[in-house]
């Protein structure tokens, strides 16, 4: 009586309960009533309800059926709560969340744009440099910057900002690196095999740097000039909650006396450190008709 603004029980007794629901939701109320009869119980159903004076409020109804000894419906019991204030708070929170999502999306967009500007400037500078070595350094730096920009681009395009789908990211990164090393890619065929795997940004950023370094090394060093070859990139889930990545080429391989700690193998050392220190994973390097880099780490981000 208090909930719907009535002063006397006689004002309610004998009336249909649908009369307490706004007209536009009475079809829904009837459907849920029949559903309750079939299932025996229905929980947390929201309706717009009416007070005696016509005022509307939001109610949450839990209903159940009590049956007789022959399993026939005997009584119908419903409990209603006024959740108007809760709904107002929820709507305010949703509005605030949408504003923050728009802001965060804009942040990723601007970071991506700024990194692409830097990448473009490096590209212009490389055209003015006569030294092949310095030009190569600019090219490598441009690839590394674009690798990070691509992360922010995928986050900007995503519906969520906490995780990024790495399969499509690797595909886009390989396409970009193929443009950077276009003169070599004509002879090297990338072969991608990946699953949809979502990583946190804490995992995606170091992994992106690792993959960029590994692929760039293949394009630059794995094959003799004019030699054809393949680059295989595999991204899979490994039970129970691990990620397995393999980057393999069928090129000339690494020197047998290679010391991964030497200054000449800074890229390999960087990859190994990123895997072990940031991803808390394992890094394997093997040579079997080329070079294989194997990476394994847990999907459970500890930070």
C-alpha cells in the first residue's frame, strides 16, 4: 500500500496486479507471469510501476509459484522493491563511464597520431642521409615507433581498453614491416598462424617490441641477398593458461659461437630480457634449418 500510494487495502483487493504496471509494459508483465508459472520462479525483473496518483517509479520484482500436493499452481507470490534511486545512481555511473571511455579513446588516438608524426619525421630524415648505416638505424627506429603506435591504434578501435587482441595486431604489424623492408619481402614469404588471444596492455607492449625485433632481424639478416625463404609466425594458447609464440625462418641461421650477451646481439638480449623480466615467461632460441625463437608466458597478468 505504501509503495503504490494507497491508504486502504480495499483500494487494492480485487484489482489485477497488471493495473500497477504502466500500460506499455503490461504485455511484458503477462509474458513474465506465464513464464513464472512454467518455471516456478523469476528473479530481478524490472518494471515501471504506478502509484495511485499516476506517479511512475522503477520497481524490481521477484516472483514465485507455490504448488499443491498434486503439483498444480496454488499461490502466486511477488515481492517488489523500489529501485528508483539505485537506477538513477546507475545511470549517472554509466554516463560518467561513457565520458571516461571517450576521453581514454581520445588519449589513445592522440598518442597514436603523435607517434606516427615522429615516424614520418624519421622517414623524411632518412631520405636526407647519405650513410646507409644511419639510414638503416632510422628505418629500425621508425619500425619500433610504429610498433607502439599500432598498439594504441588497436586500443582506439577496440570496444575495451584493458585488453588487445594480438592475432590481428600481429597481422597488421607484419603488413607494415613488409612495407618497411619491401626490397627484401619480395623474396621472403610470411606465413601466419594465430588464434584470437587477448592480452593486457602490460603484456601487449613488451610482446609487440619482441615480435618487431624478431621479424626485423629475419628481414635484415636471415637470408643472403637474392635468396628466397619463409618466415613463420605462430601464436597459440597452451593449456592451462599460457601463450605460445614461435617465430621461425629457414635462413642461414645464427653463428655457432653466438654469445647472446655480446653487444653484437643486442636485439636477442633485449627480447630475452623482455620475456623474462616483463612477461615473466621463458625464451628459447634454437637452430634447425634456420632460426626459431620460442616464447611462452602466462595469460594471468600479475600487475
